C-alpha cells in the first residue's frame, strides 16, 4: 500500500473539511448547518456530475467498454447483497440481515464524488460513463433486500405490506438521486451533441463551483457521521468488523471484475469504489418503509458512522493501490 496516497488524500481540502465537522461535533462546537443547505448541495453535486458525465459520454460514445461496464456494475449490485446476507445471517435475523445487505449492496454518491476528486488531484483520467454505473447500482440492491425478506420471512409479513412493495419498488427505482443523475446525464449528452456552445456556458456552474460545494457538503457530512459514530456501541463488535472488512472484500471483487473488463486505472478505481461503498440515504428510507422489523441503528450507524468515513479517508487510497497492483498504470 502506498502511504503517500493516504497522506495526500487526508490533506486534500474536502477530507480536511470532513474532519473539521467531526472535530466540531466531538468538541461540542455550536457549528450548525441549516437543514436545507446540505440537501441543496447534494442535489447540486448530483446534477453537476451527471451533466459532466453526459458530456463525456457523448464524446466517447456507447461503444467499447461502456455497456459491459454498466452491466457488470448492475450485476455486482445484485451479487454483493447476497454475499452480505449469508455472512450476516450467522449473527442476525432475516430482517436485519436483509436491510444491512441492501445498504452494502447499494452505493454512496458522495464517496464516488470524492473518488473523482482524488483522481483529478492525481491527474488520472476517468470516463464520464461511470456516472451511469453510479445511477444504475442503487435500485437493484434495494430489490434484492426486499426479495430476501419476502422469501426468508414470508410467513411473518402481512399481505397488505407485500402489496405495497410494487409502489416501494417504483420509488426505489425513481428516487430523487437516481432520477436527477440519469436526467442530468441525458441532458449533458443531448447538450453536447446538439448545442455544444451551451456546454461552455454551464462550465462555471458544473466545473469551478464543484470543488467548493463538495468541501461544504463534506463539512456537514463530518458532523452527521460523528453523530452516528457516537451510537456505534449499540451495534456490537461483529457488525463493526463487518462495516470495515466487507467494503474491503467488495473492493477486491470489484478490482477483479475491473481487471477482467480491461478498464483503465481511473475507471477501475471508480468501479471498485462503487462496489465498496454503502448507501446511507436511499436504502435506509426504503427499509424503514418496508422492513420496520429491522433496526435502523444497524444499517445507518454502520454505513454512515464507519464505512463512509473509512472509504473516503483511507479506503480510496487503499483501493487505488489495489488497482495499481491489479492493473499497472499504462496497462489495459
């Protein structure tokens, strides 16, 4: 592992602002960010990466590695929850195992954005089509989680709730983050194809402001993560270990798939990060509605309190080192 990568990542402004938020909460500072602002910046970040991804996708086209990579990403979002479920069933019931598995099979857009910033800081090229993989990996894991509950504890589930699952699946596949990402991706693609002059007009908004918005958002994430970290004693040692080692295992699987796809190192890192990250927004919302028997502390505190900080601070540089070993720079 290249320790210099970790040092460079930790000393980057977004990560330092994340730590500023964590320290602020730990020292009981009265720093508080009004609730609407983090939501606004989250939507902005999704819009910006979606639009830029669409522009780059138009330039590269849909041939080559695009379709195989996106399909492989979806398959990973179906496979990872199943692996997680069988591991978690050694300790937890069906409801908790399925809810946690869905969270770890899904993705974190902020972790993906942080990985993009890491690659840009290292001057490593990556392609915009990876945003499509990001958008399409969220919903399948939710569906797998619901199916695991249905088949694993079907006798205990009221029939009325099963009937509601169709609407829940609709919401999971068209939730705000997925809808905005795919919509922005399409708009960027069409704009670059038919009105390229407008791309330049969007650049100050989607380009120059992006880094500052990411820093502000990670400042808030630091506060929220520290709040969740304080509740980790409720989840137990088994789940704490799972929340660290499972992303590493998933990253290794993702690295092997990325190598088999022939991805360049930048795209490979983003693919690995998608496999290693976990959802703390879309999945928890869906699980609260459909699987109230599962303890939200388990799948929120671990994903947001441990897995998210681990990935953005240590995980991304470690995964880059893994990618460099599997796919030496300049080799595809």
